[in-house]
C-alpha cells in the first residue's frame, strides 16, 4: 500500500490537475473528447482561438507579419515525454531520433551539426488538453543542443510551418548574418525555405535559442524555443581562469586547480561529469484562449508532469504512468540547467522545499553567483545552473515549484523523489 505521504501528494496533484483541466474546458467550452486531435484544423481553430491567433488581429500585425501561408509540414506524433526530455542532450552523436545530427572534425575544429525543422503541430499540456504549437522538430521545448566551448555548432534549418521563422541563439555570435533576426542575413524563412546557421559555442554556460520572427511574443509563446548547453573547456579554464569567476582576488594554484576540476564536472566529454545527474528544465506557459494571459504553467510543457501519480510508495511506478516525481539518487550530485521561456509574465521562479542550493546565473561562472538559496527569480530568456545535494536528507518526496502561487496551482508544481 502506498505510504500516507505518497497518497497525500498524489491527491494534491490530482486535485490541482483536475481543477486546471476543468477550468480550461469550461472557458473554451469543449470537452476532453473534442480536443484538437479529434477535429479538423478549421473546426479546432474556431474552438481554441487558433484562427484568431493566426489572423493577426490580436497581435497588432497581419498575415505579412507572420510571413506567407503555404503547405504545412506534417510531423509524426513524437509522444513527447517530459521525463525523457530532462536527460536528452544532443551532442552530435545521434541521441534523438527526430534530430538528425553528427559530429566531425573540420579544419582542426570539432563541428556538431544538427538538422532542425519548424512545423505546425499540437502538444499535450494537460490531460486531454492540446495546444496548437509551432515547434522545432515537432517538440516543445525544442531539442537541447550541447557542445564544448569553441566548437562550431552548425544547424541546417528548414521551415515547414505556414508562418515565417528563424533561429536566434543567445550566444556570443560574431557574425551578424547568423543572428536569426528579420533584418540580418537571410532574414525570416518562409514556408519551404532553408538556411544553415553557424555559431561558435561561446561562452560556456546555459543558453537559449528561439524564433525571432514578428510578432515575437507569439512565435516564442507558441513553442519555438530550446536550450543550448556549452560545456567549459578545462584546458582553456586552466589558461584563463579569471574569465570564469566573478572574483578579483589572487588566482592561486589551488583555485586554478579547483576551477579546472569544476569545469571537468560540467564537461560531458570528461569522466568527472559521470558523477553528476544533469537535467534540463525549461519553464514555460500556455495561453490557451489567446487573450494575452497564460492559463497553464509547466516545467517542460506538461502541467504537473513531475507530480505524484500511481505508485506503491516505494519508488515503484505504474508501468505507463507519465505523471511521476523526478527520482534523485542521494549518493549523487544533481545539476539543473534552468531556463525561463514564459511569455506574458515578467518573471518566473524556482523554489525548492527543505533544501538550499547554489545558483550560477547564466552558468557562465564556475563559482556560484548566489550561494545557499532556496528561491531564485528569472525574467524571460534568463537562465542559470542549479546544483543540489540531497546526500544528508531522508528518502522521500520533496516539493519544488514556482513561488508565484498562481503558477504553482496552474501546473508548475513538482516533486523530487529522493531514494
């Protein structure tokens, strides 16, 4: 039988989840049996507000502001799993089937090449609730790109959606043609058009990419965003330690050695990285009726995905249970690459219960920018690295969530299960 702790957590998750679903269904006047997947696009557009969103009337734009209409690319149902997404880092070695990729050497430099498409699709954001998304490779958030500092990231991008799109990287990009904005390089790409973006992986840290077509708020809100993780190069850290610390004192040999070891633990090509459990969390929100306010909030798209579902209370989850906590081994360190992609709200936050953590804003430093905190705030596109240690905690459930109460009750509430 499940323990009382687990039963109560499951009841809380179910109650909040059901209240959220009932609220959305009531407001939009449709039931779980008549969501987008069961209707033709035209009919579903009228029910969900997709037609209004596409006609530009609510965004201060028109059809031209989105680019030309054309054939819509079809994408197979990828059955996006927010638990799998936590650990899916694409390094060019073929980690995701829906992300064609390869790693090779070119002119003495490592190249990590990826193929991205923009498509129109639907994504599940709560039980029985589908959202009409624009997505990179058919998923929201888009695939996580991971490279090492100094590598060349090459993204072959093709737009199969019916609006014009780009990819804009939050990296130190030295070539304006590669900025992925309407004014530079190829500009926006209309349906069927392609372009190859090339970016140097710099600086080391946790970074963001997104579409930069206008109206910008809609293209981001619809799902065109994802994470870029740039691992520090330990040898570069050894040679240039001051670039990796917000510190003006002497760089002793001991500090230099410490920084190199930290860099190795963040670099996926070093064995020291194996001792750390790494996860990506993209905080996002969904305006289901397109009125400029979000009705659903989540980490990695599905509301309450890391809540408590059916379990025996001993870490054994029902075979097909998609709603379950993030399991953490207390003998490991844990690292979260956290990004805020929420549109229409000025800030988001991350709060851990019964735990304090070190936070590295943007992940560009190897020493914490905030030490021993239990809550951090991020504006849109802000990101950082959280490092957690549960080695001295009892096993069991530990909640984490946004500390805007509204966000937590509308989907952005989760649990770690320490084992």
